[in-house]
C-alpha cells in the first residue's frame, strides 16, 4: 500500500514564539502528516529559553526526541541539518510540499526577500517561492521597522502568506495555550488540514439556524 500522507515542511528560526511551531508540529502529527523539520541555531536557543525542551545537538538525535515528544510514528518526523543540501526541501525537484516558517525571524524575512540561500531554511524558502508552492511566514516582532514591512510586502507580492503571531481574543481565551491554539488553527486552515482547535467564525449562528 502506498503512503498517501501529506508532507509539510516546518522550519523554526530565532524569533520568539517557539510554542507556536511546536504546537503546530503536534497538530500535524495528530493529523497524520509527515513533517520535515529544520532548525536554525538561534531557534535552538529560543526553544531552550521559552520551553522545557532541550534539543540535542544532532539532527538524528533531535528526530528521535521529537518523535517521542510528539507521539509520532517512526519516520513521520524527519529532521534535516542546516547545510543538508540533499534534503527534499532544498530542490524544486524534491517532494512538493508547503513550507511553514514558524516562528520566522526578521533576518529570515530579509534573506527570503533578497534571495539569499545561506542555509537549508533559506534555500527551502527560495524553492517554495520559485516553484510557487505555499509558503507561510509567522514573524513575531514589535514594533516593525520600515525594512521589516518592506520585506513582508515584497514577500506577499511574491506569493507568500505573512501571518504575524497576533492571536485574537474573540474566542475568550483562558490560557496561554488558548492563544497559541488560535494562531495554530489559522495555520492549519491555510494548509487545508482539518482542525477542531477553534470554532469557525459564525459557526454557532449557522448551527443555531439549522436547529431552528
């Protein structure tokens, strides 16, 4: 039987907000996706600072740890090194898959906007843009400088979706986890992956009318 699981490329860079990317990883695994994961050096520092996770030093060890942490089946999470130019996300002839950079540092925004490919994450973003594949960027910065805004506008015009880590409050969040889930639900929607983290806007009124 062929493996029909969807593949999602997920990259972590050095912006604050590691919780968003880690929660997204959990949800992608729960949805049965295969996830190709990439970490920048700064992302490892942020994850160690903002969470209880301490990522080991090598991709194979990271892969083993994340597989256990996310409750994934063996082979569902693959971790690629920063200069693994033979990884599928590094080439347009590799497996066609969306790329989510979550969180996305402003340095990564700049690299993508100018076509830099100094590491696997930047190259994966460049491939997504040139191949017209879904590219979702989750910056977390405040305030944004003119350079940041120009880069976001440029990338949006190239076809990327810029989704700042700006959770809403109309769902009456009661915890930090609720705020994280708000954004992750939006990411899953854009990836066309079913989610039950958040009800859709107006869903309660539609259901009430159906019952009346």
